[in-house]
């Protein structure tokens, strides 16, 4: 079996009940659906469990025959023969145990695999809104623990519940058949044990939960502080003694809870052993007298006592079956909840690709209004308890009635104060979100009516904070275009004016960048991101220019890189550089979610309106 008796009992009474809630009926049916591919294995597993239970009973019964018909009678041949039977039984028992574990591992790990791959695929296709809500750490650990919990349903719970049930029934029936008087008397102690065990279990649940929370806090403090960004903040603003104090308080709580848990633990097992010993004493006392008076044989008494030892663990574990099953189902339900979360942005049925002929495409905003989705629309109820609850105001419209038309090959610059809605506009073209009202069209087709894959294939997006995976430069470039040849990569790096830097690095294209790799400067990163975008040969470029002021040399390099990146393509650029604004075919000034002015640099300057003001304060 998967768990020895006393431990199964311990696990059963200490299981955390805080997350328990009634599960809907559909969940059970769905869980069975997941079990279906493993039907054969489950049946085989159950057979091994029954075999184990029968073997548990068989040994004491053979003892009985050895004592009564062998030793007492003086039949040496029978004794030897039965001793061999016992040895064979032991070997068979060991073999069945191993086979049983193989079945349960195959089922459990197979199930983890199924759930994990499904959840990964589903979460990956969630809209950006989902990720702005979910804390990555909480999400990942929750997914892990739920997937594990669901797996437990099949190995521990199925194995534990079914195994314990079969064992208890077979052992009890055998004992009652051997001597119902001794059995009943010995079992009188069961309630005496179960009550304190349940009380202890509740206490342990509380302590364990408390310790987990304290541990999580302690770990959070470490992960927050022990990384470059956190350490920098602590170094510059921190108060090391206060930090020490806070940490040691948390660590002390973990220590105290640890001591209490260890003691409660000991009490539980001591009580279990003690009750079993007392029951044995009763059995010896009552049974011994019965043997003397000739009511039962000596072998029967010994068999009953051996069986008694097998009874208490499974019995205790069974007293908590309901909790076991519920816990497993709740884990499943939470995994299902994630699988059922529809992505906010998704393809409609059989969408056609973006307009087919090659070359730059037009981009059009037609009366677009937009508000960011609310918590209810994107987040997961079961994850809310993990995320900190923030009071939220009614979402306001971030974009209001935006109309803007960009002809194929044109460069349109968006300018405006911080928070005006420029990045949001760009996000709508890439369908990170869908417009609340109005429509965004690319090549004359509403972005919602084309396939996401083809839309993203025709777009080249460079965000303000270009992210690189923790991998080599080559791998990061290849992510945009897996088929890119080394020559194409070099050409892209050359066009992005970053080839000199890459050539200077000792490991060149194999240099690892990103979180813990080589640190690239802001300007360098932007140019690598441009090269990555160029490798995609997009038909429309969406670019959020970095605000950082570069020295004139890097400025010139970025400028030249941009010239290459934008030529022959439709471009929507959130411009922070005068040079970009100057070459734009059209400038749109965005303020508080509206387009307040459009025109060329000269036209707008002569208007002496919003743009002229912005120009004087920001660009001049
Ligand atoms: N994920 C989000 N959820 C809710 N509100 C958001 C979200 N992202 C941005 N906002 C809000 O939408 C408004 C417009 O933001 P946006 O990022 O489009 O501004 P921006 O013009 O790009 O500013 P900046 O020049 O500083 O980058 C801001 O008020 C911002 O607080
Ligand atoms: Mg922005």
C-alpha cells in the first residue's frame, strides 16, 4: 500500500480542512473522466490492494495453524512446511507491494502530466489582463499544489481509502470469526482513542497552517530582498537592524510552531501505540482466560492479537474518509476553475488570416473607446485569497472615441503626456485587449475577425521595456523567427546597429542575457529588440520609444536603427524623440484618452495649441 497504517491515520487526522467546501456534482463526473484513460491501471491497482489485505490476514491465520496443529500436537513436519509457507507469503507480499506502487505511481504521475500540460497550455493562452492580475509566484505555486493535490486523490486517497476499507473489513471479519468476544472487548477502546486523536488533529491542522504562513512570509522576505533590485533598495534606503528584527520574529514563530508540531506529533503516535498496547492487554487477559477454559485455542488467541495490531491504523484513517475525498475533490475543482477560465481575447470560429497580399498594411481606429477590464472579468476567485485585495474604483474609460487612420507605409507618431493612453492604443492594435466600443482595423479588417496568430505574425512590436528571456542572444533573436539563418541574424543586428557590441562580447551570439546574464544597457537592449523585430519582417511596426535620454552617439545609432526598421512599413510610434516626430507623416496628440490634435510637425507648431506646448516643454 502507499502508506503504512499509523502514518495514514496521522495524515488523515491532520489534513488541512480550511479549504474545504462543498464541491459541485459535475466535478466528480469530470474527475472520473480524467481517470478513464487509466481504467486498466486503476483496476490492476485495486486488485493489488485487495491482495495486500488478504496477505495481511493470511499470515496470522498460518500462525494459528502452526501453533494449534503443529507445535501443540508435536507435528514437526507440519511446522517446517508452514514456516516455508510463511516465508513464501512474505516474499509474495513484498512483490505485491512493489507492483502496487508501480501501478499507483503510473496513475498518479500520469495524471499530474495530463493536468499540468493542460493547465500550462491554457494559462499560456490567457490574455495579458490575466497576467496583470495574477501574482506569478502565487499562481505557479497554487497550480503546482493543486495539481499535486489532484494527483493525491488518485494515489493516496484511492489507495488509502480503498486499501484501508478492504483491510479493515477483512481483518474485522476474520477476528470476529475467530472470537467475537475478544474482538468486541478489544475494540471498546477505539472510541477512547478516536476522540482525543481528532482533537489533536484539529490542533495540528491549525499549527501546520500557521507554520506554513509564517514560512511563506519568511521566504517572501528573502526572495524580495535577495535579488539585485531588492538588494539595491535595501542598500540605499534600508534599515538593516529593522530588517534583522523582522526576519528573526518570523523565524522565531516558525521555530515555536515547529516545536509544538513535533510534540503534538509525538502525542498522537504515543496515544496510538498506547491504545493498541492496552487493547492487546485486554485481548491477552480476556483471551488468555478463554484459552484456559477451553473457549478458544492458543493459536486463535495469537492470531487475534497479531490482527489487532493491523486494525487501529486503518480504522483511524477511515474515520476521516470524508475529509480525504473532499480535499482531493477541491484540488480538482480549483484546477478545473483555471481550465474553465475563458481567455478574454481569443479567436472567433475559423478566422481568416490578415489580408493576404504582401507589403505594408493600413491601420485604422474607428470610434474606439476602451476601459481596462475589472477584477471580476479577468481574475480567478480561488486566486483572490492569495492576491492582496485592493479596493477598486469603478473603471473609467481610458480611451474615448478615438479615430485615426494610418495608410500603408505611413509613419504616425503618438505624443502626449504620461498616462494619456498611448500604450493602450498600441495594445489594442496587437489585441492585448479588445476595444470596448468601436473597432480597430488592420488591412481594412477588424482585428477581432482575423486569427490572432496571423495578426501577430504581421506585427512587429517593440515595447518600452524590452524583455529578453534568460538565454543566449541567438536564442532570444530566434524566438521571433525560428527559421532565421545566421546570416539573417547578423543582417538584422547590423540593421539595428548593434552588431559591433555583439562582436565585441567574448561569446558573441552565445552570450547569455536577461535576468542573470550579461547586463545590457537600456539603449543596447532596445536595439537588440529592434533586431528581433526585424527578423520577423513585419508589415506593421508598433514601437514604444524609450524615454531615456541617450548620449549623442547611441542616439545616432538608435536613430539609424529606426530608419532601417521603419522604412517600407506602416508604423505607429509612441515618440519621445524629436527626430522621430519630425519624420512622421502625421502626429497625433493624445490627452486624457482623446486625440486632441493631428497634423505634421510644422502644421501643429503653427497652430500654437497642445502640440506646440508639448514641444516647448518636452522636445525643444
Ligand atoms: N493594466 C491596466 N489596468 C488598469 N489600468 C491601466 C492598465 N494599464 C494602464 N492603465 C491606465 O490607463 C491609463 C493610460 O495608460 P497608458 O499606459 O496607455 O499611458 P501612456 O500614454 O502610455 O503613458 P506613458 O507615456 O507614461 O507610457 C493610465 O491612467 C493607466 O493608469
Ligand atoms: Mg506608455
